[in-house]
C-alpha cells in the first residue's frame, strides 16, 4: 500500500445477521459490517420486500438492466445514498440482495474499518486484501479511484471504494 492514498469513501458488497434479543449487543451489531455477509440488519440474499421492511421505501432507483439468461439487476438507494442495495432477479424469480453499500461512518468491521479508513490501514489489518486503481471510462481529466476487496476471489467479499 502507498502513503498518501486518498481516504476510501464507501463500503459495499456485504451483508448482516440479526441478533435474537433487543440487547445493547444487538444495537451494536446493527452497526457492524460482517465480511461477506452484510451490514447491520441487512444481509446478502434478502428479498426486496425484506429490505423494505428494514429500511422503508427506497428514495431512488439508480440502475435497472438486463443481464444474461433473463436475469435482471436492480439497484436502489435509501436516505440519499446512505444505503445502496443491488438486487438480482432470476427469470420468474424474486429480487435478492447481491450487494449492500453504505457511506455511514459508524458502520465498522470487527477490525474497526469502514468509511474513512485509509488503504494503508486496510492492508495492515486485513490479510489478503487486494487493491487496484480504477479509471472511469471516457474521463477526460484522468480521475481515478482505488478499490480494495477482502474475501473470497470468486465468492462473497467486502469492497472498500
């Protein structure tokens, strides 16, 4: 990791497990980013209806696109992009959460990492972190962002963007 890398701005591609009793530990777990599982009460695999029960009605539809073999992808946001959830729907199936993102600084991993964590800190605390530079297509100014992924290469993981 290099010194002077910009602060990473958001976390995505994760989900969460919910505790059974309303204790202080559960309230704390509502803020926890669980690698490859979820964030707070949101977890990968939830249906659109389940996510709406947790977050309410979405504020905006960011993306809707057809994928191969009749699958569709839908990305919605809540609270002015404080929460972004991507759903994949199989033909004649239901929308299931495949990515969850947040820009809330109080959402943290068990290692204390989250929005605002620097790439160097991520690399020190997460063994096996993979990072690369991303340049937007057709950007005349050469702007870029760094993306880092922690977890399985071909499975569920936590992305820091």
